[in-house]
C-alpha cells in the first residue's frame, strides 16, 4: 500500500479534477446555444456576472474549506464535493431563466471550493520527497483535460441540446462519487493528534491555523505571486473562447474547442515538465522549485501580449500554447513551494486562503473583461495582464528563500 497507493490516489483524483473543470467550463462555450432559451445571456455583461458569481462564492468559501480540511477527513470532503457539484450540474439542465442559472452557479461555487485544498494537501501528504511536484502536476493535468472537454460543450449542444449536456455530465459525476467512496483513503498521519511541546492539549480553536499562516511572512509573498497570475489564468478560462472567436472571426462552436484544447494540451505538457524539472532541481538547489515556477511565469508574459493583439491562426494558437506551457509549469509548483514554508498541519488552510485571493482576482477580471468585450477591447485587456505578471515574477525571485523542502 505504501508503495503503490500514492499513485492510485493521484489517478482517482485526476478524474475528479477533470470533472471539476469540465462542469464549470462548459457553460462558457455553450452560451450561444443557451441565448436562444435564456434571453438575458445575449448581453456579455450578464454572462460575465454569471461567471463571476461562481468565483466570488468559490473564493469566500475556500478559506473555510481549507480550515475544515485540516481538521477532518479530506476523503469525505472530496466525495461530498463531487456529489453536490455534479447534482447541481444535472439541475442546470432544467434551468429556464437567468435567475435559476445564477443561483445554481453560486451553489456550484460552494461545492467546488471544498475540493482543491483537500485534494492538493492529500496528495502532498502521500507524496513526500522526490515525487511531490510531479504528482501534483499529474493531478493538474486532469483540470486541463476537463477544461478541454468542457470546450466541446458548444459542439455537444449543437448535436443534442445544452440541457442534455448538463444532464449527462451531472450523472457521470454522481456515479463517480460512489467509486471514490469505496476506493479513496485518507493519509494515516492526518488523523494523528500532535501534542503540544509543553504537554498541553492541542488547541481546539478552528482559526488557529489562520494565525499561524498569516504570521509567516513568506506566505504573504506566496499569496501575492499566486494571486497576480490568477488574473490571466481565469481570464483564459472564461474569455479565451470569445477572444478566439473575435480575433479569428470564427463561430463559437469552432472557437470553443480550439481555444480550450490549445490551453489544455500545452498546460498538460507544462505541468509534467514543471513537475519533473522541479523535483530534480530541488535535489541540487533548495530554491529549485522557486526557479522552476519563475520560468513558467516568464513564459506567460509575451504570450498574453500576443494573445491580445494577434489576428492570425498561427499567432493566436502559438500564443495560447506558450501561455499554457508557462502556466502549467507555474501551477505544478504552487503547493510544493507552499510545503517549503507551511507545516503539513496548516497547508489546506493556507491553500484555501490562496485560492480565495486568486479567485477574487479572477472574479474581478472576469466581470471587467465582460464590459471590455461589449466595448470591443477584449484583446487589449489580455495584453495589459502581461504587465502585472512581471511584478509577481520580480517579487517571487527576490523574496522566496526556503531552507527546507518539507516544513514539518
């Protein structure tokens, strides 16, 4: 079990990650089909609000999800999370107006927020040592594959209906939650109670983790460099299909699969490359994970500029590939870098706070880009996001100097 289960766990959670992003992404590519039945979606600002409410709720719940994951079984959080968001996806197929979609999307934000802090800390606990970045990177590929499959939402809606697409994907997730119930296992160390150094009982204060995390100065640096790239990260998830359709003058049914597959395939390569490079580099240099992450961030800057101003298929797709590789390298190393500064007892809490900050930034940029789209300036918005990434890159390289690869 010690030898094989850590990778069995990654395989089990990989499919959960796929469903996580597939269920949230498919809405962005099915908007054209849904406009016929739900007239409010004909305004880009209304669609931006629909996407943003998920992010705001997701962000608010994320720190609490992390706190809960540090204090109870992460297996049950993962199982409950996928069951609820899959049920919500199923119900979205029955929505008849914007208000129903809005509230279902908000409820999906609650259920999906429980997943990432639990899953990543669970993987980090099972993969101590030389395989941590690779394991998390492989898990992240599930997110990108789910994003790509979600891009076919418009195609499936054209073949069947948008209602049927939501129904089928919801049923798949509900069935898989039962599989997880039988096969997913918590790490034994997570259930152990560590006595205080002076022999006193451990604190029962559920918010103690917050005070420990916020008192670690390096966490503030990690929080900033995680949040800033979230701006272009969420922008590509929610608005890249629209950008491809506008810049290349192609229908959304074609732009959706092209854009999401471009990002998914390149990000897939990026997280594997970033995981392998980081795990090897950190054996020779304790800052190897930081340097690997910085390389990834650096690749996203020229990609964002070219995404914003490119109007040929080669330029736009090439920029998408460059962005995906860079963001994948960055994505694979966030939790491993966090493990260098935050104890295993509080990693879910720390990542929940990071998730909240990144998602709030994503919610803001999603809504702003909705207004810019109505004004015909979506490409300019993408290009400007490259400038803010440079700030995060400088801060990351200047301030993050770990002394260990696994803070106890």
